[in-house]
């Protein structure tokens, strides 16, 4: 599995180190994120810099996580859209829902404003 999890200060960072993020990996991402939220983490960043393709199941996990973390007063931010992934977020109008950044450091700093 190529989902790398880091905790930086009180921020959970999930780095999706895959060309294709699909149903095969969606369950693993969901488990990791729910475990961290259940431990009390409220700040999440998902880094999609390496992702060329994102299927609807994987996208659903991201949306579901945003809803879950928002319920506990937190936030989820995204990093690094490649053209195909950006198109999917624009087509589904989800680009209006998520804060997105081109670099991980920008997303990390945004939590400290």
C-alpha cells in the first residue's frame, strides 16, 4: 500500500503515493483516517500530488472524511492536483468545498493562521 501517514504537530497528513487511487485503496485510507479522528485528531491534509486518476469510491472517502472531521470541529485540506484530478474536482464542483494548496507546507501553515 502506498499511502504514507505522518503526524506533523497535531495535523494528520496522508500522502497518496499512487498513480491511480481507486476502490482498492479507498478502504485503507478510510481506516487510517477514522482511526486518527477517533484518537482526537481534527486537522487532516490529504496530499494528492502523485495521483493521476481518482475514482468515485476514493473521492467518496475524501468527502466522507471531510464531513466526519467537520462534525468534531476540524477541517480537511487537499494538496497537489494534477490536471485529471483537478478536472474531476471541477466537474463535481467539489473544488468549492475543499481548501486546496499546491504545496504541503502551504497547507500546514494554513492551519496555524
